C-alpha cells in the first residue's frame, strides 16, 4: 500500500513510450489507471536500500499490499537480478496492478502476475522468497495487519531472507518530525485503529517470531526502512 491518495486518469490519449518515467503523466493518459503519487517520490531511495540489502544473484521478492503496482515495476527494472511478486488483498487491487503491468511488456518476465494475499491472514500461499517487502502499510491498517505481516513473512522466507518494512514510525515513544505529528492525527481521525506504530514494538514483534533485528535505515521525509533477517 504505497499511498492513501490514488488518482485515476480521465484522458484516453496514447501511452508514453516509457510509462514509468513519469507515472503521473501516464495515469493522466490512460483512463482508469490508478496512480499512487508516493511511489514516484520514494522509489529511488528505496531502490538504493534494496540494492544494498538484496543478493547480487538471481532472487525473488514478495511485495505485500502492492497498491498500484508501480513499485513492483520500478524495482524490477532497477534491480535486474530480482523477480518481483506483487500482491493485493482485493480483486480491484489485483486489477490495478495488472493494468500497470500490461503497460510494461519488457518486465512481465520478472514481475509476476499479482497474487491475492491479505497481510493480516497468514499463512500465505506460495513458495519461499528471498525477501518480503512492504511500503506504507503498518500505519494505514490495524495493528493485527503488522502482526500478520511478520508471521506471514516468517513462514515464506528462506534462511537469511529479509523482511523489509518501509514507512513512517515513532521512535523512543515520540514522533520523528512535525509532519508525522499531523499525519498521525489525521490517520487516527479517519480510523481509530490506524496510526504511526512504535518502531520498537515492531522490532519486538519480529524478534518474538525469530527474526534478527538489523540496523534500521533512515530514509527521506522522516521515513524508515525496518530490516529483519531470518536466521
């Protein structure tokens, strides 16, 4: 789940030569194509972190709550050793990913058709993966989704595999920036079960399920990439 602000296009013009170069423009030319603006803002720093963490050999990444699917395509293009498996919890979500995937025929061999997975309902079907990645889910879902995410990932990862969780978090019981204060208040107003999670609570949940807690990665705009390794 990459953003809470999805945009649908209204102009049925031709598809840009590279749909991923300017995804907002692509969405504006393709009727009904879902666009998550946050993916264009955070994709490059996330890609750099994944390049540092993922194996240089051929490997597989399962993305939970893939949203529009834009991350899946960008990461697969930027990390040529990776086969990316997107997922969503609804039929509409799966269709949104397929719509983007259809625009990038050069990537269909390394971006698998999306699979139906509800993060809060492990175990998840499928083979073992080298990494499980999720962006901007923990704060836009009940805490049970984070617990399910950790449990589901623990069952799907190979030995030494990573669970990678991107998003805004509190640390030491406090907010990491003034923007996060307002963001958390807005989330809780919209749904009392939502809100920024304490990083330490996520660490404890992962540790209790056998993960090794690796150093957190600082990301732009007061975000973090939490890194948990399967022993």
